[in-house]
């Protein structure tokens, strides 16, 4: 403000002079006093104060792991206009892609530092593994087999409670496996049915006659039979009829030998 010749400027702060320096918010005006009296008030200047905003705080509505195409809403709490590192604006954004997310706040005094960073990862429920047996599905005479799960990226659990990509078994039963990942547990694998057996014992043979007179015949019967009986004559079955002199014996066969 410029006073007229011989006049003095008075401010509503109590200061005098053609200019004043202020640091607080308020309404400021002045008037002039000279030898003829006090003039009217000047126009009023309204001064406001503010500060650069503090960094906002970012939170996620659905955690930081998004499974099977899920989304989460990220919300920035704090004063000022929010801008995200994705270039989106507004206090909340919805995301479904893996990445690091943070925000800043701005006002007329400038831009804040970056908020905390929320690192979002994505995943899916794992697929069921596939299992195979190194020694088939029939274990003979106390043999073992190794069951192996393939296609597993997470920890594997078996139907008998064991864990690991491979297990060795010697007992009959139905075996399957599943795997677990950060997004849950897969379905069950294919099932392998293991059975156990042993090579059969030798049968016992008996004849209803061992002396054949005048062209008679004898029936020879095998007992203690659990498999298929084969005779040294080439015949099969649990009993045969013979009419010729000779030595007769049998053996039996099953899936184990």
C-alpha cells in the first residue's frame, strides 16, 4: 500500500508502514491517517496457510495373495489428492495383477513422499498330481514298489499320511496323492490299487489206485490248490485220469509264479 503525502498507513494487525510481513492465516487490511483524519479501510486480503501433505497409508481389502483371478481394493488413507504409481487417481483402486503398489498425496503446497508399498502376488489352486508305480500293482513275496507323484509344484501328501514326491510301499491298498500350494489344496490324483501275493506252494497229489489191472484207469487228484494246476502230462486241472503206467506229478501257477 502507498500512503499519500504526509499520511501514515495503519494495519489491522497494529503494524504501521507501507508493507508488513505475515506468517499466519487471517484477513488483512489497512487505512491511512493524515492531518485531515482517517481514511476508509482498504480492500481485504485473505491469507491461508498449509503444509505439504504427509505420505498416505495404503491397505488391501483382500490381503496380498490373489488366488484364481481374485481382485483386491487398495485404499490410501491421508489428506490431499491421491495419485497411484499406476497413474490412477482417487483414494481407492481395484487390482488383480501382481505388482508393487504405492501412492502419493498432493495439495497446493506440493506432493508427499511415497506411502508404504503393498506387494500383490497372484496364484491358482494347484492341479492334481499324477502318480505311477515303479513295480506295477502286484507285489509278490514281500516285494516293494515306489510310488512317485509327477506334476507337483507344492508339498505332496499321500492317502496313507506320508509326505514327499515319492514313497515306498509293501502293503496292499489304494494309494493316491494331492498337493498343497499357497492358494489351497488340489484334487486327488489317480488311484493305484496295490495287491500282494506269493508264489504258490507245491500241491499234494494222490491217486485212487496205483496198480492198473486189465486196462483199468486211475484218477489222480491235486489238493492244496490255490492257482492253476499243470501236470507233467501237459494236462491242466485239479485232477486227471490215466490208464498208462508212469510217474505223475503236478505244479500250480498264480500271478506271482
